[in-house]
């Protein structure tokens, strides 16, 4: 069974995504902040990391978001986990330069999206 680790500060959206992915046969784990997540990711070793860009931006204002990505990429156990960002066009433009220079997101899922559309995209990325 494939595993996705979700980081999103919106608990309701986490619940919807978890239910949707469960229906697709994907196990999902979630937390609301990057700073709480690293040890869990290292223990779980998910097949994909799904990060809400708003959460990432908020965490990154205190350098936690960028530190989090660097920790993942430097750790041999987690360095190959693909990272997918989801957010609005505004979130993407706020991170555009930083993403090009420093971050290694495999894919972006733009909001607004339907929850079933998100499930299909995650399934396709995991193939």
C-alpha cells in the first residue's frame, strides 16, 4: 500500500484528503506544521510528501520550512521522497524564485481543485 504524508494547517482539508486517498487505497498521515513532521516522516518513510504551500510559507517565515526541506534532502533515509506542493497561483508566485533556486518540488497541484481531482493526481504521481 502506498503512503502519503500530508502537511497542511487546515485540519478539515486534511480530513477530506485523507478520506479521498483512503478510498484510492493510499494510506495517509498528516500533521499541521513542517516543524513537527520530520521525525514522523523518517519513521514512516512515505512514498510521497504532500505540502500545502500556505503552511510551508507560514513555517518558512521562521526559517522552519526551508530548514525542513534541507533536512529531508540531506538525510539518506528521506532524500529520495518526492515532494508535491499544493496551493493557489499566488502561493506559487510567492515561492517561484525560491523554488527555482533552492527547493526540489516534483509537482504542483493548483487550488482550487476538486477533492476527487486531487485523488486522481496523487494516484498518477505515485505510479
